[in-house]
């Protein structure tokens, strides 16, 4: 596969700043050119260098992706960078200093994160120190995260301890970065403060994303500016100043970040110890911290716990040690926690619950606990569980079991299943029997002693005696998932051709932890011959079991492996073949570590497996040798270069090796010479297909080859393919001219590494049923470039394990074992010529450059042939060399359009197959090449089981709008079992959407261009009904709104475009429906409701104090509303106790008796209830935006029994029993005084309002309204 790209449309600009780094800048530029992703442009900003910098840069300017800006005088490094950033117009931006360099996957990994997480403002990477003097790289040692922590993280509190993210190790969303530049420009710091910048971005836009991968290097050398700063003590001054600058100048600072910044500042200026600084701030320095408007009395506990978590993580993950075990125990006692593992875990789980998973993950709690209390024997009272998306709690919907009962009740007859459990005197049978008794679908089972020498004979007899249709063997201690029997029976009904079934499984530790989930491929003959992967739970039809004679006692130790091999042989002979072996991709079997009925030693068991495989091959008369594989219990089958033992050893068909090329003489010459020098297979010819090479040396070389054609007996020929680059047509032409029975497509940037590479590939190609063979390809630095192709991965298709070390096993050996894939790359692809031509060859119309190889493989697979990948044929492959040379180098709109068209054509042709690659598993993620577990449950649901409508919803935020309009309705509908639904902010690619295949997709305020582009993809490739949701008059924000500056100027255009791509628009109010009537063919109004599960159990007490408690709740978005009653607050300050929640302007602080800052949304209902108000006010500024708002604030106050005085505007009109007033000072004063004058009547009014809300405005009573709004008609 090759991908073209037009740099004029590149989404990422890399701004490289330089001054007198001529000796290093070439490395920096080359590191950008070497990126695995082409989606970048590089602009070099030279600050009037006086060395050879410009001479070094000049040759690179031939690359149209690279531009140069030279300052007419030196403006200083900080201004050079600021001015560079101010000119950015692309969607994303990164910086790079001329003496540093990037890892080759930097751009690819950054764009993946930013596109898959449209809510994040930046992504950051691990990095290395490159020590110039020693010419070596070492990982830096200050990261407070482990590599497995990848994902959204909250970095602000950690950055206040040490700056662990150099600026060039972060990639930013440009609009977010540009909005913060003015604060940076005002900073007195000599350098651009990364700590300051990242914290401001986090405050304004939310968490960044930690990639967990290497981004590049920070070069350490004698001439760098950092060394000068250290030598002159500038760094020791600027680092604390940067923290203090944040505390005093950040526009919307997180109080925790301010506190941590001040702790870092005081530590460096007057304290030797980080925790001592915390103590001082919370003790003698309390006045100092309160001078920053931090409510210490309300936040001190939170500050203590956050500071402790930061200290723990730095002390665990880096060499920055902020506390030891003794100091930790002192802190735990001070925080009234037991100074034990239990106490620490409980405290950290509380911190996690409050601060969120992005600040402290469950894995980190476990790691920290182990670090500081490694010898503790106490069990954790609040254990930190690792991510287990394969287990029922994650993969089931809330009412999954009830749906299963509905289905089984409709079955006329259920398949009869039988389990035989082999007893083990050393392992309790109870967990196994309990798991059998808890099955959703009752099955018959029995236990059997496995103590005798003939236990397999006894087991065979017991299994044959049962009256069941399907039988299985289990070991004592192993357990079934509760839905196992149901899923198996369901699959049997759905697939009557299946005669043997295996499932996914995991390991169960003695203490009950689930680990090592094995999400297996569908039946994969070559993987089976490499590894007994089918595993623990095998269900087989009783009649097939009898036909096979049951388990073979001679195969004890590998009897299940032997049974599967013999079953396949039987099915193959019967004409059923692979189709008779079924796979259920659910972890239904939990294998206890150490459970087994076998009495043999490990070497004996391995030998039994090898013997079973050898007998299998002998029965099939396949000439092959079985050797131990790269790790136990794997094997390597070495097939002879003949189809059967009776074939002659000289049966070596001619192979035509086809090498397309254009220029790039160095690559081509190396490729040809390596084939000639390192190919033991004797029968081959080489066909070089030249696509108008222009380089004189390349032309001379090709002419020389052509002249030698006759003398070489035609074994090396040059074919000419003039005109536009068309990879498919070039290869098709060459196949037509090939003399060989087999053709090998080989890229010109490959090179043979071992002489048996073609022997290995041909040994597979000669096997009956094999259509295509692929090889293992390595980058020049040894890392994996190709180990097969997974459909739907990171787009249409991608190579798994790319960039991993060559010795990496991969997931359950998948990077080291021969196996069947759905596709392999055409960089090295062997196929029988007849098969190639029968399926039409490479598609030179639809797939001229991209996806042609995957398309070919899928056509060959559909024709009934296997696609085999062997790791034992290994070649070097540069990877995308055509992108680095002249081929496909000229940027043009035509190229970009062609690539988009090929991608679209590939989705059109193959999308259903891309979602469910039989060589993969739906529980494995499509967004990573590393076989990671899928963390979005709906993408792993059985596509055929749809007991309720499937709905996917995208909230715009995790705040009020997202909660009330998307998250809460979905939660309530799922809890009630009304739909199979899922809420996420992640944008799904077409293959992921095909996995989920929703009936409807609901998109709230999705108006960023990547979101709109995703909507266009949904319309093109998904059958889902599309609903757009909006709950504010976003095209007409009030002048005073703090959000107005962040709204796109073309918001109306974006909104119209997005809504127009949908089938329906849902709004919260009638005024919104009128305002946006022309934006969609159908506009539906669904008012806001309150979720009973969150609100109805709250009962504020009425205190009956000397003065009534009058309250207001709101955030910065309600500043204009609050200004309406500012004078009212001042006037009544002596008559009532004002209680403010969320926002309190400085001008009113002296008049407010109690103020409570905002809390995380899940805590909001309880916090609002805790205010214990006698009266609540709801002022609303009179403007079009507010006229279109909903009555939500009345619902929130009302459900708590708070009587309300509110503005007499449309949102608050209707039959709610509240006091409505005109927005005049005297009317507000009068209404409040009259309301509080009779406290009993006031309470009764609150009771009336509460009853009104409970009777008419609770979400769970109106689920039909939401269903009708989200689902298509009919």
C-alpha cells in the first residue's frame, strides 16, 4: 500500500526554529522527512544565522513540503518562536529546535491521538536525551507516568514539580494554542514556558493526551542555550518564576494547579523539600495562599491528597524522589488514614473518584501501593482493578440477562449441552460447579475422577453415554462466564454447519484476578499448526466425537490439540472444511492457573503436541518436518518444496520476480543484487518495470540491464511502462509478460536478507489451497515493517506490530508464527499466476496506487484460497520509499483526490469484511497496531444479536449540556433495557461504525471540521439514521458571554453543514425549533428532564435560621444574568444570608455569606441539595439567546423543594408554581421580601414545585419521548 499526500493541504505544520546550529539542523530536517506519515509541512524559521545553517538547509528546499523564513535580524529565540506560531494556519502545529530530532512515528501517533480524541488540546510524548559528546541516547527519567498509561491525562499538578515535557515533544490543536499565545507573549520569561503553556491549555480546553510512545530526542551538547541558562543560574530563577507567573496570570486557573504551582515556587525559593512547602502553605503560609483567592478552608483536604498523589507518582515512576516510605506513613496518619497498603489504596481511590481517572489511574494506584508497601499481607479494602473490558461488567448491557431470557423463551428447542468436569484432588471443584449453576441457560453436567491411568478412556465413555447433542470437557477450578451456555447455544442455532466450537479465554489467578485474555482469530489452520491456540473450552458435536473415536489416549497431554486436528481432517474429507469449525469471540472460559488433569511433565506435554502435529501431517501425506517454534508450545512446520512426499525434489516451478521502479537507483540496484546473491531457490526470473525514470544514472543502469537480457537467457528483463504512475497497471503488465508459473511482486526498496527466503515462500505457495504468501519485512533499523495486514485497522487496513523489535512475539506469538491472514503487502507478495489472472489481477482503475494489494488478497480469499504469512522469509523494506523519492512526489489536488477516491472505493467494496477480519477479533481495537483490547464495548458486541435498537450518541462535552441532553438519557434508556446504546466522545472510523452498526447515531454540537468530515463518512458508509442535537442558540451568543470569543466566526455555516448531513434536528425548546427550522428537514423538540436516579433521593433540610437562606447557582456563562441582581444582593445582604454556588464575582463577595466553588458534575446534585436554601433565585438576562433556553434551572431547584423567584421570560413561563418578576430592581426586591416574609408559606411553595417536577419532569417517566426523537420513524 502507498499513500500520497499534498503538503499544501497537510493538517500539521512543524515550525523549526534555528540559530547557528548548522552542524545539527540536517538531522532535525531529516527526522521530519523520515516520518511514517506524510501529513506534514515543515517551515524553518532561521533567526539570522551566521554559520553554515543556510547552506545546510538549501538542498532540502527542493522538497515542496519544506519552506524557509529568514529573519532580517536576530529577534531572540522566544520572539522567533512566538512569531512563527502566530502565522500558523493548519489544524495542528508542532515545534522543533534545530539541534533536536523526532522519532519517525511522531506525526503518525500525534495525528491518531488528535483525530480520535477531538476534545484534547494537545498530545505529548516520551523522549530521550541524546548526549552529543558520547553519541548515545538515554531515556529521560522524570516522567510521572508509565508507558501503559497512554490516553487522556491531567498533567498540570505534575508539571509544577518538574517540567517533563519539552515543547517539541507536544503537538497542539492550533486553535487552542493560538488562543493562549497572548498570555505567553506577556510573560517576562526569556524562554517559552512549557509548564505555563500546558497548564493554561488544560484549564481552558481539558486534558492532554499521553501517547506512551517515543517522540524524539533532546540533544545535549556544549553549545545549547540550556547550558548557558544553567551556567548563569537563569534556569534556577526562571523555573520558579514560571510557576509563580501561572499562579498570578493564568486566565481561568484550576485552584489545584495554582496551589501546586505555589508549592513548587516556595520549594525552590525558600524550602528544600516539596512536602515541606505543602506544609508551610497549609500552615504558616496560609495567608499567602489565600491572597490568590484560593478558599483554603474548603480545599485544604483536597490539596493534601493531590500533593500526596503527585509525590507518590514521581517517587514511583521517575528518579525524582519526593517522599520515602516513612514520610508517606506520616502523611497518611496526618490525613487520618491507616499507614498501610489498605489505607493508601483507600485514600488514592478516593482521590481518583474525585479528581478522575485522567489524574490517577487504577493501574497507578496498584503500582504505587506495590512500590511503597511491597511486603504487605493485607488485602486491599478498595482494590484498584485493572482495565478488564472482556469481562461481563464491561461487555454486557445492564439488562443483558433479561434479553437472553426473552430469546431463549422463544426457542422451540434449545441445543442440549453437556459438560464433564475432571476432578483434581488438589483443586476445589466448587468454583467450577458454581459457575455451571449460574448459567443463564441451564445445561447438564457431571464430574469425573481423573486419577486413573486410563482416565481419557473413562472420559470418552462418559461423554458418549450422555444424551446431549454437544459435549465438552472442563478441568476442576476452571470457570465459565455466566452467559457461556447461552452464547454457545445461540451460536449453534445460528450456524448449523458448525460441528466443533472454541471460545476466547483468560487466566484466573488463585486470588481471583482475571489476566491474559486471549482474543483468538476465527479458525486459522496455519496458526493452529504453529500453536495449539484453540485452548481450553472445546464443544464438539457428539456424533463427530464418536466418529473420531473420542480423545486419543496416546496423545495425553495434547489430547485436545490432537482432537481438533483430527476433526479438521474429518471435516475436510466430508467437504465441510474450515466452515465446520466455529469460533465465538467472547471470553467465556476462565482457566485457573495451574489447573490440569494431565500428569505428564512439561517436556512430555510439548513432545505430545509435536507428535500430534506430525501424525496430522502424515495422515494428510504432506511432506513436512515439525520443529520446536520460537517459544513453547509453538512449532515451526517446514514444508518441502513439493506438494506431497511422492513429488520429485526438483519440482521447482519458475517464479517471476516483478520489481516496479522509477529512478531511485540505489534502492533498485541493492534489491536486484540482493536477490541474485541471496536467493538459493534456483528457478526464477527478474522483471524490472520502469516507469519513465528520469535520473541519468538510473537510465544508464536500466539500459545496461536491457542490453544483457539475451546473454542472461531472459532471466533479467526490463519492461517499459511510460506515463502516469499506476502501481497496479505496472504489475499487471509484468504478470502478462511473466514466464513463471508463480509471480512475486517485490518493491524496489526491499532487499533479501537470507538465502532461503524464496524457498520458504514457495514451500507454502505449492501447498494445495494456498493462494498468496507474504513475508516478514523489517525496517533498516531492524524494527518490524510488515507482519501481515489487519483489515479495518487505523482506516481501511494496516500492518500490525509495525515498529516493534524484530524479536517481539506480538500478541500470543502473532508476530513470530506462520499463520493465515486476510491480506499481506504487495511489497513482497507471492501468488500463482493463474490465480492472479483469474481474479482480475490488481485493480488498475479503482486502486492505481493505494489498497490494490489488500483488494487482490481479498479477491483471492473470496475465491477460496488461503493467504499465508510466514515470518521465516525475512527481507529488508525501507517502507514508503516512493514517497521519499521522485515517484508520487509532486503535490497536487489531483493526487489528493485520487487517494481519497481510492479509499472511498475500498470502503465501498469491502467495508463489511473490514469490520470483522477473521484473522483478528472484535474484542481487539482497530485504532492501534498493537493488538490492544477494545475499550469501547459496543464495538465488540455480537453484530447479529440485536435484542433492542442500537444507538450511538456523541456528547459535545462532559458538562451540563452533554449530561442532560445525551449522557443522562442514554444512561436511563440503557438501565431500563430500552436500547443497546453507547455514549462516547470518540469519533469512530467506518470499520468501527460497521462493527457497531447502529440503527441511529445522535451527534450533539459536532461542529469542528473533523467532526463534520466524520459526519460525511457516516452518511456515505453507514446506514444509521443521523440525529443532530443542539440545546442553545449557538449562532447568537450574548455580547457579555465569556464563550463568545471561542465560538467560530463561521459557526452558522458549520452548523448548517452539520445539521444538513443529518436526517433530523432535535432541540430543547420551541424558540430553538423556530430559529433553526431551515437547518433540517425535520426538527423535533424534546424538553429537558431530570434523572430520578440522580435527583429524587435528595432531601435538603430547612434550617429555620434567624435569616432566610437565599441562593443562586451558576457558572461563568451566567455572568450577565447575575449582573441583573447585583444591586439586589447588596441591598438585601442584611436581611438574608446569600449563598452562592459556582460563581461569585469579587464585587459581591463581601455581601455573600457563603460561597461554594463548582464541583464535578456527578457531585452537583448533592452539592446543590446541601445548600439547604429557603429560597432560590433564577435571574435571566433578556436577550434572544436566553429566550431560547430551557427551564432546566427551575427543575433543579424544584426537585429539591426550593421555592423560586425568577425572571419573567419565556423559559420560565408556564404552569410552574414560582414567582416571576420583571427584570427591574424594585420588582426583584419586592418579590424576595414578600417570599421570605412567611417562611411556612415559602416552604409550602417549595413543596408544590417539588411535586410538580416529580410528577411531570423526571426523565425515567419520559423515555419514549427520547426514543422517538433518536430512532427513525416506523
